[in-house]
C-alpha cells in the first residue's frame, strides 16, 4: 500500500514589511560576536563589535554622520553646501555616503598609499578626488600632513566646509552610541576595551563613555609598531590603514589609554587572515591589529574577564592588496 504526501497548505502567508527606512538610519546597532577559535582556551572571552555591518562596511559611517549633522545644525554647512576632507579611505567613503544622501558636493584629498578599493568606492559614491603620491605606497607623517595641508588649501580657495577629522570633536558624539551599544550588549560585564588609533576619536569617545559607566574598565589603544609615536617610539611608515598618523594627533591626551599596544603591519595582516579562515570574519588590517592586541590582553587578564575589540571595517575594502599574499 502506498501513501501520498501532500503539501500542507493550511498556513498563513505573512506580508513582507514594506516600511521604508532612509539609508542613514541604518547606521549603528551592529552585532557583537564572541571569537570562538582564535582566542586562547585559558584566556579571557574576546568579543568583536561588527562595525562592518554599517552601510559602507565601516565604523566611520558613525563619525561622518555626526560631523555633517553638527555642521548643518550650527549653520557652518548650508543646504547643498560643499564639503572637503583629507582621508586614508574609510572616512572618505563614509563622508561620500553621507554627502550623497544629503546632497552636499564632496572633495576628498587622499593618496595612492591607501587601498584602491576605497578610492574606487569614494568615486562611485560621487566624490571628487585629489590623490597625492606616497613614498613606496606607505603611510607616513609627511603624507598625512601633506594631505591635511592640501585639503585646507582647497577649502580656503573654494569656500567649502572642511570637516577636518583630526581636530573635529563633533565626531566624539558618534561614539557615545557605540559605547552604549557595547555596554548593553555585554550586560555591563566588560572588563577591557581595545581599539586602534587614527584620529583617536573612536578610542577616546568610546573609552570615556565606558569609563563613566565603570571606572575599572581597562582601555587599550593600538598603534602600528613601525610608527609607535603615542608610546614614545619614532615616526615611521606602515600599512595599517586608518591608524598611525605618524605624530601625536590633537584629540589624543595623556591618560586616555591605560595601555598602548604596538602591533606590526605583518602581525595585523596575519591576524586578519586568521580571522577570515578560522572565524569567517573578513576584516581589514586595523581589525587584525585590534584582535592581536586583544588576544595578548586575554592571556594576561585570565578566563574570568571579558574583552571587546572593534571590527573596524570589512576586508572587501582590501581585496586587491590582500590577494598578493594569498597562496
């Protein structure tokens, strides 16, 4: 005797959610993920905040929105007004998104030292680029200062508003929300925070808010070993995008970090590859540096502690440069 199985059609078809949400409203509220395979078995729990989930794949979406909204609110940036910035890549891409959504023409000063994917992304989002040549594709103090000088010259000549990320404290507001998200997602059970330093806004803003919640949280800043100026080393060249300006940046101050960890470009890239292959997290070198420092800290703090590091952006921004090292 055979039996026939029929599809059960006695179910309710749910209508899709057709409510609309502006692109800028999708910034933030990113996931927090525990590392399962690269973390030491007898060390602290290590979590990464997946800032790659922001619209451009970077945490810089938060600060770009904060800077533009503040300038609009105080009248420095009029409707349709032009914007200028110097950038190593992710800030430029994020500003390009924000300015496109808000209809502000954008001129970015950048360099061939940074990933071609980022430069192409800026152009695709409508930004006009001035690209300064680097020394052998490396980020240096001279390059950073040349980019800053060029951006200020363009702003002065054209009358555009310059966001000036190295000096703009409006971006600190963006990291109040980031810190609040981390606090809520960990249930307040966080013992250490780890983040790399570029302008220092994300490290400073997030650390200050977390410390207001719990003064005992250890805040570790990460900088390139090849240009470890924050920890007293000489200025040098490196390839960890978005970090290590080569000089002590204006928003940095003594005491903002409990500890500064030096991570080499090679170690940062190696960890980025490990995260892809062992955790399924495809990230950039700044994230590789953050996780390297977080794992070092995890071995020192022990199994009862919880550490949160930032996944700054997606590895899709570095495909061409990473492909050179793939076997």
